[in-house]
C-alpha cells in the first residue's frame, strides 16, 4: 500500500474499521483484503455499468491474492434497490456457493452499496462485506456508516439494517469515468457536510475537488466517522444531522419516480428547502441561504421542483419517512453554515411552506 494513501478509522470498538483512500486501489483490492486478514470466498457485487469498467481489474487483483471469486451483476439504477433485486441476488449468491465464511464486495455507487450491504446483512443470517465505492456520492458519504436499505414504492430506504462493513476502499481514479451530471450530484453531499460541520468545504469547491480531491473525500469521511461513532443507530439524535436536506429530498425523489431525479439532485432541492426553513425558524442569514442556492446552481443542481410534481404527492411521502418517530417531525436546521441541529418545532404547515418555496426562484 502506497504511503501516499489516506486512512480514516470509524471507531466502533471491536467493530472498528478503516476507510482507505488512494489512487489505484482497485488494482490493490486483493492485497488490501489480505492485509485486513479477510478469508473465505469472495462475492463481487456490481452493476451493469460498473462491470465493464472495473470488474475485471478487481477480479484479477483478488485472484492474484489467492481469493476464489464469483461475479454478481445487477441492473444499474435506483430500481435495483428492491426486494425483487435482493431476492435475485441472494439466489445468485447461493448458486455460487457463498456461505457464512464468505466476504461480499460492493463495487459501485450508492445503490450497489445499499443493496449489497442489505443482502450481506441477511444472507446466511449475515456475512462480512467490504465497500468499494466508485461515485462521488458513495465515496464521500454512503459507503461509510453501515446503513443498508431497499426502497418501497411509498418511500426511499424504508426497509434496511445497520450492518457495518469490515473495510472501505476508495479509489478516486474511478470518478474519472463519471459523467458531469453524476459527478455534480455527488457534490450535493459534500455541500451538505459543509453546511452541517465544516464551512471551509464550501470555499472554492471547484478548485478544491479538482486539486485536493483526496483531502476533500477524507474530510467528509472523517466528519461522518465521528458522527457515526457517537450515534451509530440514530438513537441520540447526533446522526440525524446527516439528514440535512434528506427529509424533503427523499420525498421529492420518491414522488418524482425513482430514476427521474438522481439522488443528489433530490437532496439539492431538500437542502434548499431546509435552508429556507432555517431562515424562518433558526436565524440563518438570508445571505447564507442565497449563497447555498448559488453554490447548488454552480454545479448544475436543481433548486426548483419540476412543475408537474404535486405538493400533496411530496407531502404524502414525507410522512411515510422513517425519520419520524410516532408521527413527530424531527427536522435538521442550520443557524449558520458549519453547524446544524435537530428541531422538533417544525410543523406540517412549515414543511408545506418549504415545499412551496421550491416552486420559484426570486434571486
């Protein structure tokens, strides 16, 4: 492993694990698994877009390290986060002879990470897995923290488990294969971390992501690792800070129909709505709100909802969200970029107003 690699530890006692960040790590996958003392056969899980890009390189590295490997490919896109896809993947693992001593590897973006992690948590009553994220969204956020899930028609991630990976391997070179839209949607999560924890992430983001890519990924991962360590299963409220923009964002994504908006695009809308509510309820300066809008637009992220998307459809999905406890609204607000808190004083009428704020742009 090259000395230039960066490493962040997610400190969870005897379930702690490392997140390793460095160029070319897909070609070192097998060696990294050996150094982590992982044994058993390997199930490499990916999608039909990532397969032709990286599957052969990953398989070659695993074979060279002495691992017997089977390849499992699912269709790309949010529709693969379903019970049907999970069942088909379980059948595929079973046919390949995967058992409780095996290791699953999630090679791909957030959908693959969520689906493979969910299947790893239930197959044979739970097997070990490793995250190898290949998108901005997955590298800075979803590959870390152990949340796994599939969607229901009524909402996103409504069925899932907490199942921590044994290792996360991030190769920023894989981002070169992303299109402009896919790269930009992942930056929505970087912006989220800037809003809730470190406002310096918002400064000159174009230059930072181009010239300090590994550092930006490391900083986002470090923020999430600290939050997860303090509230792994969202019991104290600390981890809920990661939901900034996600309550309404998930509802918008579901109401639009999975696939119409990329996840980060829906989160962009959710963050604008959350920032608007923050100006009304948390004292966020209007200038900060306007700065957020400019930043989102700079990366071609949406700041207004599609006109055919009805508010009542969005609100229906809001209250199906797992973020509510006994119907109580818990909503993440910011009083100033770099800090955030969970409010229990937001009403349904407030949320409806926030959705309506997305109908137009006055600045």
